[in-house]
C-alpha cells in the first residue's frame, strides 16, 4: 500500500501532483508520503501488538531527521549502526532507552557515546568487541547492556551482499561458539548480557528464515539463562521485504505469526529493527529526461538522477519500477505488471549522467518513448536511496520533500557547489 497514485493522467503523492513538486523543488528529488510511512509503522505495531514490542526504526534505511522524528513521535525507537546514526537518533529526540546499537566495528568513542546516551542494547558481534565494551564501560563507571548477535547459519535468503545470516559473513557470533564466549563473561563487572540479537538479512520475502531463526533463538536463550545471564530481550532485527516489482512482499502479520511463539515461549521483550518495510515504499525518486539516444542497437533514456542518487540497481542489480510522471494518453498507469508485454513500450536503458557504465536505474526496461524534459518516477526509493547517496562526480545530493495530505515540506535542501567543498582545506593558497 502506498499513497503514490495516478489520477487524471498524472502521478500524485497524497493530494499533490508530483509534477508540481518537481517544478518547485527541481530534480532529482526524493518525495516521501507521510501517510505511507505511518501506515507501515502502524502495520508492524499492530501485527506485534500482543507482545508490546520495542520497534526501533533502522536509521540506516533513511536517516533524515524529519523522518526519524516522525517515527519517534509515533512510538518508535531507533536502530543505529554508527556514532553518526546515534547522533541523528538523539537529535530526532529518541530516548536512549529506545535505541539499539549494532555494527561489527564500533569504536571506543562510539561505545562511550552510546553508554552516555543510555542505549537499551549494544548488539555485540564478536568476542573482541565484548571485552573492549566491558573495559570501556568499566572505565566510565557503567555497565553495558548487551545483546549477543548470533549468526544462525541459515541457507541463503536474499542478495549475497545483504545476506547476514549465512555461515561465513562478518556479522555476529558463530552459533556454535557463542555459548562458550558467553560463559566467559558471566559476572563481568562492565557487561550485562540481557539479550539475543539476530538480524537475518535484507530484504527477505519469506517468513521461513524468521521461523528457523526464532527456533534457534529459543534454544540459545534457554542455554544463556542456564549460564546465569538474565536474558530479557529477543531482538529479531529488521529485513522485512517490500514490493519492488509487484505485490511480492508479505504483510507484517506473516512475520509476527512465526516470531511471536518464540516471544511467548521465552517471555522476552521483543525488539525489532525495521527500516525498509516502513520507508521503502513511502518514497520515490523523481528525475527529468535530459536526452534520449540510440546507440549500438540500444535505446537510452538519459535522465538527471544517477548512481550517486540511487545506487541500488548498480550495486545489487535491484529492480525498481519506473514510469513517466505524466504518461501520454492511451498508456496504462500503474499498477502495471512490468514483467509482461506493455503496449507502446520499447526496451530501453534508463541511465544517469555519471561517468560509469554501471550508472543505470534500469536495463532493457519496457518504457514508452520519452522526450527531453519529461519527468519519470522511480518507485520504492525511500529506503537506501538518499542514505546511500554520494557526491561522486561532484554531483550535489538531491533535495527531499515530505508530503502530508495537501502540504509539502522541504526536509533537506538540495546541496550547493559550496557544500561540496565546504570541508576541504585549501592548504596551497
Ligand atoms: N538491523 C540491522 C542490524 C541491519 O543491519 C539492518 C540492515 C536492519 C536492521 C534494517 O534492515 P531493513 O529492515 O531495512 O531491511 N543497502 C541494502 C540494504 C542493506 C541492509 C543493511 N542492514 C539495500 O539497499 O538493499
């Protein structure tokens, strides 16, 4: 479900024509729908309501302060993975006891910062980290609340670059050795092992991995408690998939059905770290056609968004639906089955202005013929779009707008050339 719909031949975000926003704020432009954001947060809150979970919005998916704040104002906490994300979460007003901190390479400074903030959990990923965290905590007179992040060694379930729970990834403790490590920190004065963490990967389109992961979690929690660790939290991470091609994603309830039994059985408080599920379909990337060309037997649509704005197609060969904002009369409007033959369309590559052959939003995609100035929409770009954007080719990063009904608010201005060089020190003049 989302609030990007075609009406009278053009795309709207909630009650505002997207073309109006593009004219006002320029392109490339990320547009988010508040109603869609809140709908998805609420879907998770309702699906898991029976166990009153701590839902920590994953800031890495989209860390814009206004979006994080919206989440916090509606009952979410934050999942962070760096000092910078912790800073964002705190700036957004997240209470420390609703923040969880994951990541394989936390620095001492980041640990101190999170201890001072009073985070709910450190999702600890290695024995070395556990010992350093214990020392850092002791040195400032604190006890670090720890959830041991376990890699449950499940079969592959998503793109190899984002699958975190197959054997041999850098994430978490090996499931075979975690208990041995845990035994070694029973009674540690700087550590309190109060949770188990399992983020399985992202995006996941089946509930099966959560079912298998939860089953393993039940066994581990029991064993950790027998060692004397007061396990209170089961953190099942994020990773719930969304609709990128058609209606392929599961509702939150499907994940709840397989996770809740483990929560009931262990009596733990459930923590979740969803990012994409909340913000993915709540955002689009709007760009404008600069040129079209035919070359080497192919047709190209060259538009003004590049891999620096949305790197997912380049990095993971990800599929994002793409369609004109104001399609010519006679063309269908989404929902369209993009994998079927669409009349009056031609296979085209949608590419950006960046100097790399890998700079594309889509390859051999059936699209109508477009002309210079036409606006196109890349859907499902709310998660891991702006948060992975860069200044490569000295391109300024896009603006971001949040729409609420018939109101649009700029939540990040377009960068300027001065922004590009602001941190640099000209030591030669
Ligand atoms: N928790 C942890 C520990 C994570 O590592 C992640 C994502 C999440 C939660 C949130 O996952 P989500 O609910 O958003 O699926 N750049 C990739 C995705 C990388 C995900 C990294 N970790 C992409 O564009 O698909």
